[in-house]
C-alpha cells in the first residue's frame, strides 16, 4: 500500500469521526439519549447508563436508511 492511499484512508476516517461526533452532539440536544426505557443506575458515586431503547431506535433508523440507499444503487 502506498502512502498516498494510506493518507486518503486516514483523511476519510477522520472526516467520518467528525461527522459522527457532530451527529451525536445534535442528537443529544434533541434528547435522544434520555428515552423512556433507557436504564440509569446511580449508587455510591457510581453511575451506570444502559441506553437500550436509544440503541434499538438507532438500529431501526440506520437499517431503514441503509436499505433505502442500497435500493437506490440497485435500481441503476
């Protein structure tokens, strides 16, 4: 693998990390991480957060989006 290819891959990974970070900040402001059904346990200075409903909702949304994108590319 040439260094130019490695550089392109690293730039793409960096852009994806930035996009995911911005998306997480935006969705956090909408209250996505605090849905009913998410488990929050606070005891003796320890906090455990298990976002079950949030992960199910994100999984459904991502599945629908990816299926739509794949359907668009199959039509060509």
